[in-house]
């Protein structure tokens, strides 16, 4: 019989070791507690406890920040509050048929009887007939012969939320009667409320579909990685509980912040991926420790407890390092002014914390309960020679060639980022075939006089003529098709520019920049999607240096405390920047340039969503450092155990290579589930993070890291004498 490995002396047992022992001694308590917590989380998030679902509290729209665009909107809203309305587009209506028109007019008039309706605008209700110039904007083509008309129902401003919902439902029912009153006509109903419902509903379906794809496939992959159902199920169980925690945290944040609908998928996607990563690392280390303690016999309960203690003390330490690193990367989002970025940052940090705690408590508890099954193939976890050690030897023979080749590939992939264009889509987030996308695309093309101007100027002036004279020269700017000026209350003027192309086109953004540079003798503020986009990017640019500084400093300090080196953190940061640039280049090539539209089922808008680069840098950096910590913690462990630097690299790669590649494959599966979704920004995030993880786990982690560590040799572990003393005193060791 092989004697079990020595226990940790009681005096030196760390907090993590004590936590691991307690988890191993009372596994059923921990499992029952987490199951109860998960049930509560899901029940609250989906409305089973409070009666209010997280998905009903979500919003949608372009990201907003303080700036001239928001100021202009506030001024317009204070003078002319926007009306909540519901619209009906009727096609195929024989408007020359007096009987049909009369029936439709009667049905339209009954809309005024609905409680909460303020006004009804329809060509059918014109007292002077369909040829009245004032109703032409409500007719497609401006003529009754088109057979297409638009009815707009405005709701009262003072309605409560429930009253508004009741009024909207009643209006929709009666609008259907208007279309039915005209033989052969068809009608479609739309509103910005409908768009929000379409976006949030699509995201909810994407979430279910993404997880429905990801969870079974990840379980299947882990079955082959671990060679058993029990081991494969442990990280999945942790992931499901982490998703519940993510949804609960989002529900809580929705009461303090306006949460955009896309936040849900982004955060649950992160929680799912990290939980699987951490669960995979923890289960593998448990099997390794179990093999060292009881290599040829079924483990006793005490041996399983000891394996849990050692696992949490070692792999748990790695999980905490990794989780804190990811949290630091996401906390950089808290620096920015945009509320949506702060919301994602807060929710992301919270789900990382949940994933960390699950990995060091629930997963070891499950491992102890399944120790007998885990021990059967545990010897595979402690092999010192294998595929990855042979890969390390090959790399170490030609490290300079590997470094140069890897850098050339990454730089080439990153080149498309030099042409990146950013946009903030509205209904374009939906697929082109989505009913509300079709509704508003038709509205813009068939009723151009009702289309919102691409660029709107609010001027503090009581003189309409003076404002018109100051802005009239801009009629000749590229893309400008029309300019109208009218009073806005008594103190302001409202100027509306119509510009060819999408609302956030280059021409619209150039016009905003030109107007902002004018000195007309009175104050002006510019709003519209293009102006909001420029304000958002300007705000992000102001916050970026502080966010980057926070992330870089925090990551550097953490890696230094772990390794005692200043070289390794600097090298890790540089490699991550290059690999993330390559991932963004892939996004530009696919989504901006329109490649792979068919296979990925999207329609290019000629740009990348403005939030994507910032989110990719935060999430991608965190995930990259996740794998960096996995590898470096094991290399450092072997180096401190007395292995030469090159041998430590080889052993570290062998011990973690299978885990890193398996974790990367699993997280790619997770993100691929969201690539299959319908919301454009989620699809872009999925592709970006798949590219980031694939590049990092192959080119960077398997090739560039061992190659650079081979070239640097003992210099990998260099630090100035004062920092060495600092690490000796404060460094984090097992």
C-alpha cells in the first residue's frame, strides 16, 4: 500500500486549505446550500418570487453619455415632451373605394374612445379628403393611389405604466379592426415599445437557445476530457448555479441602473464560460491530488477530504488569482461615464465572484461525493511526459523562429482594425426579416416626411431667420438633402437636417462636427444618432487612459505577487494586447467588411457596434489573463519546487496544456451558442471572444509563452532587489 501524502501542518494551513477541508468534510451541506441558492436566484430573476421578471425591466437603445446630444434631447423633451404612440401601416387598401374608406374611417374614429388615447392621426379622418396636403405625409408616395397609409395613435403623457399597457393593448386590438374594415388590405402594427419587446424577447430566446446549445455540447466534450459522466457534470453544475447568480445580480442592478437588454447575454455568457473553466481546473487538480494520495486503491473518505484540502489550497489559489484578474479587467468598465458600461462592469464583477466561490466550494464538495469514480482514471492527470511536454521541447529548440512567426500571424490578423468604423444600431440590431425591423424600414422608405432627421440642432435664439441664415450654408455639405428651421418654445429654435444614408453615417457625423465648430453668435447643441455616437466615443476616449491604467496596474501587481517577477507580467500584458488586436481584426473583417454573412446569418451595416471594441478589450483581456494565470501558476509552482526554468516551463505546459485547450474549446462552444443568436451586437461579441480565446489558447499560450520564457531563461524571474524584498514579505504563496 502506498502511504498517503503528508497532510499540511495545522499551524501552516492556509485559509484556502481550511476551506477545502471543511468543504470535504461537509459536502452535502455545501451542495444543498448551493442548490437552494440557485433555485432562489432563478425564481427571483424570472419573476416567480416578486412577480416581476428581469426581462421586463430591460431597456434598449443607443448608449448615452453626458454631452451636447443629451443636453439637446433634454431641452426638446422639456419644451415638447415626446408622445408614446402606436402606428398602423395599411397596404393594399383601395382608397378610391368610398365605402371601404368610410368603414375604415369609422373604425379609426373609434380609437378615440379608448381610455388613455390623446389623439389619432390618419388620412382617413381628414375632413377635407385624402388629397389634403396635411395628410400627404401619412400616405406612401404622398398620393391616395399608392394604396398604403399610416395611422398614428398618440397616448396621454400622464398614464401610469399599467394604464399605458392597458391602453396600448386596446389600441392594438382596434387598429386590427381598421385594417379588417378594408377588403383586401393588410396591416402591421409597430412602435418603439414593440421594438424594445422584440429586442428583449429575441435576447431571451437567444439566451435559452445559446445555453441549450452550449450546455449539452460542453458536457459532451468534458465527458471525453474526463472519461466519465460524473466528472463532466461537476463544472456544468457550477456553471448553472453561476448563471442563476448572474441573473439575480442583474435583477438587483436593474433597480438602480437602466440595464440594456444586451447586458443579460453578455454577463451570463461570461459566467457560463468562467464557471466551466474554473470547474475544469478544480476537478482536474482534485483527480491529480487523489492520484498522489491513493494511486492504486479506492480512496477513503479521509483521503478524499485531504485531496479536497490540497485542491482548494492549490487550484483554488489559481482560481482566486484568475477571478481577481478578470474582475480587475471588468472593473475598468466602471471608469466610463456610459451607464451601460458601468452596468456590464458591475454585473460582470459580481458573476466572476460567484463563479470563484462556486469553484472553491461547490465543485470540491461534488468531487468528494464522486471521489470513487474520479479516482479510476486519475493517474492521467499526473503524467510528466506527453503531447504538451513534447510541444514544449519542439518550441524550445527554435524559440526565436516561433516568436517571429507567431507575431507575424497576429499582426497580420490585427491589420483590419486600422479601418474600423463604429456605429450604434437601433432596429438594425434585429434580423432584416424581424417584423419590427421590416416595419421601421418600410416607415423610413415609404413615409420620408415623417422620418426623424439624422441631425437636429437646438439653438438658443428667438430669431428663426438668424438661425436659418447661420445654418443655410450647410445645405451644400456632402449628403445633406434638406433643412428646416422652426421655433421650439419661446427661447429656442429647432433645425432639422436630413442626410442621405444611415442615421450614424460618415456624412452625418461630419455634419455634426462641422456644426459643432460653428460660431453663430448663439448657443447650439446637436443631437441625433450621429451626435450621440460621437459623444459616446469622446466620453470613452476620455475614460480609456484611466481604465487601461487601472487594469494594467492591477494585473501587474497581481502577477508580480504570484510570480515574484516583473518580466513575466510585462510580457503577459504585451502578448495580450497583440492577441486582442488580432481578435478585433477578425471582427472587422467579418462584420464591417461583410464576409461570412451567409454562414453567420447576418446583414452587415458596414461598421462594428460601438460598444464591442471596449467590451472585447475588457472581457477578452480577462479571459486571456485567465489562461495566463492557469499556466503561470503551475510553471511558478514547478520552478519553486526546484525545477530549472526550461523544465518548469515544460512541466507547467504538460500539467495545464490539456486543461487550457479543453477550457478554450468549451468556452468557444459557449460563445458559439450566442453566435447562433439573432441580435447583431451579441453575435459580434460572440465572434470576437471566440477569436480571442482561440488565438490566446493556441498561438499565445501554447507557442509564444513557452518560446519567450525559453529565450529569457532565468531572466523570466528577475525583479529589482527592493521588489524582491517586497515579494518576499507580501508575495502570495501556497
